[in-house]
């Protein structure tokens, strides 16, 4: 599971050839959530409120890069790192 970004203790990653809809995983401590790329809806799991807000802010800024990585992952290609939230 390639890590594509890390900021404020939050890890963002994607699996290769994962199931639809297009999504990414976020971990913060013992918490994990899966977010759709298009709507940023939480498919499953939960993060603390502040971490969730930072993930949504980051994903809004880098949605195109997330889409590109999703396409790469589906084709089993190397994923690109995405800048962290500052």
C-alpha cells in the first residue's frame, strides 16, 4: 500500500488495483477512514474531527493529483507523491 502523502501525523495511501469508487485511505494514530475522491465522502471508518478537516482540505487542494494516482494504481503503475498540507 503505497503512501502518497504525510502531514501532521496523517498518512495518506492508495492500494494498487483497488475496487471502485475511486478512493484513498487516511490513517491518524489508531484511526482510519476511506474517502471517495470525487465527493470526499467517508466510505468507512472515522478520523477525529480535526484530522478529518485537514484531510478534506488537503484532498480538495489535490483532487486532480488524487485522480491521476487512482488511474496509475488501477494500471499497476508507480504512484506520485502528493505535497503535504502546510
